[in-house]
């Protein structure tokens, strides 16, 4: 059974004439270009420890198959605002799983995209923990309900945004949670 014991968050941006090279440059900026990445869905493993990227990267080898949850967005439209964000919701009971959300958008700032991704992850976790809230309430009101419930202990986000290159080069943004066995 493969359940990650640790993870780290990272983000990156890249620009290039070719779309694929733009993605490669974003991977380099995020520090995860030397791995064979396998994208997985949105469950935060029980008892998984979040560590700093600088601590996690040396634990991985070049060419290693590495599991991650990634959000990515790209554009070649000059000056178009793009964002990629990962939100995390971790339950108070660390023996149970949490949620990771991926959000990619156009026209949002880092803060707006990050808040949305964080809220989305908390909303998904709240649904499994039977934490009730008004879906029409504001983000801040819902976050207060999550905190007061005692069932969601922590939310986090990592977001990368950028404006499309003024000369029409491909611009790619990414945010990821990288798992370490």
C-alpha cells in the first residue's frame, strides 16, 4: 500500500514560444522538472506531514515517479491574467483524510484564486464531516463555521498567477502538492 508520509507545496511560472516549453519552464521554476510526475486526485493522506519544499526536494531522485496534485493554466493571449491554485483542508483528527482542491482561472488575483481553492477544499471536507454551513454565506463566514466546528483544523493554499506575455509567448502557471513516500 502506497500512502505518502510527507508532502510539500510548490508553484512556478514559465514563458516560451512553445506551449510545452512554457510548461517545462514552470516546472523548473517550481523545482519539480526532474521527476516523472503522476497526477492524482484530491485526497490529503491521513497523518501526512507538510514539509518545506527545500526539505522535500532532496528526498526525491531524478527520474523518480512522483505523485502530485497539480493545477495548471496557460495562455498565449497578451496581458491575460491567469492563475493556478491548490487549496488544502486538513481535519483535526489526523487519522482521517483531508481534501486538496485544484483551481485554475482567468482574471483572478493570487489572493482571490487562493481563497477560492482553500474554500473549495474546506467545503469538500466539510461535506464528509457533516459540518453544516450556508453555501450562500461569504467565504469568511464559511471559514468561521469550519473553524468553530472543531473538525477542520487547518486550511492552506499555494497560488501562482501571471499575466500573459505582452508579445504573445505562451505563459504557464502551476501550483502543486508533491507527495513523498
